C-alpha cells in the first residue's frame, strides 16, 4: 500500500479525472491534476471548491479539512509535473492511440517504480501497456462516475502486470475507502460486460412492441427493485457513452451476438439525443415536457423482469464460468458499481437456477438466436441441483 506521503497523478481534469483526484486528496495524498486544456483545469479547481464548500455546509467536512484537501492539489499542463508521482491514473478520451501515446511519454518522465494505471471502461489494459517499455508497471484502475460517491473500483491486471504491483494498487485503493474487485482483462471487465443485458434486452423488448420505455422502466423498478430503469439510466449516463461502450464491447468480443448493439440506440446516438445533458433521449427533458405514464399491469411487469433478469444472470454466470472474476467479486461489482438490488448469482439461487435456465431455453427455442444461448454452467448446475452459494 502506498503511504499518504506518495504523490498521486491524474491525467484528465474532466468529471471523472477530477473526481478521482478528489478521492486521492481526501485520503491524504498530494495530487497532480493534469490537462492540456488550462480552462478545464480552472473549471476543475472551481468545481472542487464548490463541492468541498457544500460538504462543509452539510457538516460532512470541517472548513479546515476542506482547505487541507484543496491545498494538496497541483494543477499542471505539462507531463513533466508527474516526475515525483508513485501512481498515475489516466482518465482521458476512450481512444487507444491517445492513451498509448500518453503512456509511452510518461515512461521517460516518471521513476521506474511508478505505477501507471488506466481508468478505461472497455479498452484492453494489455494493449494499452504494449506502448510501454515496462508493461509490468501498467494496470487498470476503473472508477465509476461520480468517483467520490460510487464505492466500486475494478482492478484489472494486464497480461504483463506485476503481481506485487497489483496487490499494492489494490491495497492503496482499498485504503482510500473504496470497495475493490479483481477482474481479468476482458472487454467491459465485470460491470460493463454484465450490464449490457440490462440495456440490450430492454431495448429488444421495446423493439418487439411488448412494452414502451416507461413501462419497461416501471417493471424493472417495481417488480425488480432496480433504482433506475434501463432507459432513464441510459439517459442519465448519456446515450453517446452507453452506445459507444456497447459497440466497443461487441467488437472486442469478436461480434458475440449477446452484446450486439441495437438500431434504436444507434439512431438516438446519430440524432445526438444523448439524454438529460442534451434535453432529449429516450425521454423528453425539455421545459414543460410531460413524462409518459407506464402500463402498470403486474403480470406484464413480471414477464419483463423475468426476461431481463435471466439475461443478466446468464452473463454473470458465464463470467464466473470463464474465471473473469470470483463469485463474490461478481456480485459485489453489480451491487456496488451499478446499484443492483442483489448480486446476480445470489439472485439466481433465490429464483432457482432451473427456473432461470427454463426462461433462457424458452427464449432460445423461440428465437433461435445465440443471444439467448444458456451458459453451460447454468445447465450443469440445474442438472446437478447445485447453487452458487
């Protein structure tokens, strides 16, 4: 674990980078926040002061502590400012070429012991590390937005990542008060892989005319206990971000049908209807707009939930079967990373694995599509009457 005397660097002063920097500074570290855009750095500084001011007003911080956190920041527009850092976390645009270029440049500036991490949500850590002469120092540290509030952090080793470095990074982030999970370097890691079904199957249900956006959202919130329905959540995240993650995961999985993007979301993306931030997405957020009323039929709500939940459990079971993460880390990731009401593997036990399998097999039989192909682990467990817990 890095001591608080260690300097932490963050590349990118957008919402995610600034949030990660705030977490590190709150944990007692001196922080170097870098961005090529000086105006963005000024905004990050102003936003930090405003955030800390609100926390002080609410009694969550003393004025003295807020001042100490602010004093730990150094704002930089040149990479050379990272020279004293023990850990650097990159949080910039999701473009492999840009990340590789930055990582390659960092190696000539920082010490040999400095850890370099990417906050990427879907790109290969191994591929990012390939730009470095010493890929052993590179790993993924994936925070969720907003970083100061969301408890989960995915820790991802690349093929070459040093085991000792991985353990140090995990212990450090744990010490920052976060809940860490370990995951293999596969597309989407845990959360962005498993959660694709929450969006994708819901869109499919809409496209088939089974229910509208409001009804599907209502079903998953009332019958399933999800905090936000898939369409309001996509509008909250941003359809530009959600669509691109879906497309990236699909492509990186060699066009696996389970992750196939939808034309519904693609057309919204092309129309720049990104959700709340643009005033229009699946819903209309313009002044005076009236939100549509859902169909509150309980049987329909249960039918929608059963279908979406079976797909989510199938994906979680497949990730477990392939050793992407442990049982506990898979369930923790979904409850702490996207606020699911229960861990999906624990939920499978409650429903009955045979019941989940029956739903999947009925869908597979009806559609004849590989997107509904049941995980072999679920088949074996149902046959042997086993449970995950």
